[in-house]
């Protein structure tokens, strides 16, 4: 793919449509996402090119194992989110937030500091005929404006971010917010102060995960 074809920042929606296919994952067949899993690894190709352009890696182009586990759990347990106000933190494709909305959430704010991820979330919401809000601001450390439930799918892959997120979410959990974390055993996942709810075997992409299957767990973050 020629570098001139990317244009990710100029027209994110066109970039996403041109480089992904709309498909479901095995674990969450109810929702379709713009994904790159069946293409020539967009990840490797784009990582180099996008870095050159100063654009973050395309996390949004894959449904990560932690997010898939959260989505499956919410679709199977709609009572947890029906009528509730949710935050989907580090939303990526927005899968877990879309699952919450499909399960009956009153509102979902999907936040991701990557503006291309935000464009992908909007496209994915449209593809599933679901309405959610999207924000590219960095919400870490802010007060809870009224969320009943917070979702964090697969956000413990980098040490500085994992530390900031844990401290923030533990504070909000201490104020009474239900915080659900989906994680497939990432290096910086804080095992202490977590209650295991359930786990799933998630089919993954070898180019991204070095394995075909990952065990992802849904945890409840206990108050700090
Ligand atoms: C591994 S992806 C997980 C995406 C999705 N939750 C899933 O499970 O498929 C992590 C995401 O966190 C986002 N992220 C990193 N730092 C963030 C921050 N401070 N605020 C919001 N999102 C952030 C990244 O841009 C990326 O899309």
C-alpha cells in the first residue's frame, strides 16, 4: 500500500473504510466492527507508516481479547448495564461500549485519546445502528460526572498508562462506581484488589498476539 494512500489524519473515516473489513468476532457475533484481522497485517504496515506520519498505532483496528471478554459478558448479563450510564475507557474499536448499548445502557461515552480510534468508534456505532458519545480527550484523573459503570478493556499493556488508570479507576470504584476490567494477562495488569468474575477463551490474530487463543478474564476492580 503506497504511503500516499494512507491519509489517516486527513480523512480518518475514508482511511478506516479503505483499510478494514466490517466483520464480527467469533466470541461476539452480535456486533460488527471495522477490523483489519483478515487483511495483510495493517498493524505492521501501518505501524511504520503511521509512526512516520506521527499517528498512533491502529489499536482501533482490532478487537482485543480483554474488550471481547467484556463485550461477551455484558451481552450475556444485560441487567448489569440496562438503563445505566457508562464510560468505555480506552475504547479502541468501541466494542465493549457498543455491547453495553446493545444490552440496554441508557448512555455510553467511549473515550480514546487517538482521534482515528474515535472515527472508528463512530463508524462502528453507525454500522450497528447504535448511538453512543465519543471523546478524544484524556479523562484520566477527572471526577465522575455520573457514570454508573466504567469499562476498561485491555488497557494494561504499557506501564505508565496502567499505573495512571489503576489509581484513577480505584478512586472512582471507592466512590461506588462499578468498574469492570477485561484483561488477557497483560504484563502491567494489577492482580491485587481485583475480583475475578468470569473468563473466556478468545480467538486472536497471530500477527498481533503470537497465539491463536487467549484466555481473557472479566474482573471487578475493588475500591482502593
Ligand atoms: C489495546 S487498546 C484496547 C481497545 C479496546 N478497549 C479493546 O479491548 O479492543 C488500548 C486503547 O487505549 C487507548 N488509550 C491509551 N491511552 C489512553 C488515554 N489516556 N485515554 C483514553 N484512551 C487511551 C489507545 O489509544 C488504545 O485504543
